[in-house]
C-alpha cells in the first residue's frame, strides 16, 4: 500500500457514524453507492460502533475498497502499523 492509500485509509478509519451517514446523503445521485454507505452506517449503529476503525482494520479496509475509497490493489494484509 502506498503512502497516499495509507493516508486515505487512515482518514476512512477515523470516520464517525455521523460522517458515514453524511457521505451516504451526499451520494444520492449514485443510488447503489448511497445504499452501501447507509449499509455501513447501519452496521455501525447495530454494533454500537462510533468509528469505522472499530470494525477492525481488515473489515474496514474491505468496506473502503467496496466503497471505492481506496483501490483494490491497496487491499493487502495490513500490519499492525495502523
């Protein structure tokens, strides 16, 4: 994972459930993408998670790839550095 992807992933990991819901609302034009953001927010609320990071780095990285936040080539085993 290059430094740019690592920085973007770190920002994504720090998103609150409120920020995830705002991303969903701003993606209204892309219905599928908005639904995916809302699904992440719903999961976070069900599990009582405040930050994306609480999902665990591997799961959060998968969400980041699925949402197009980072490219799929960036999804490699993540060391404990994050």
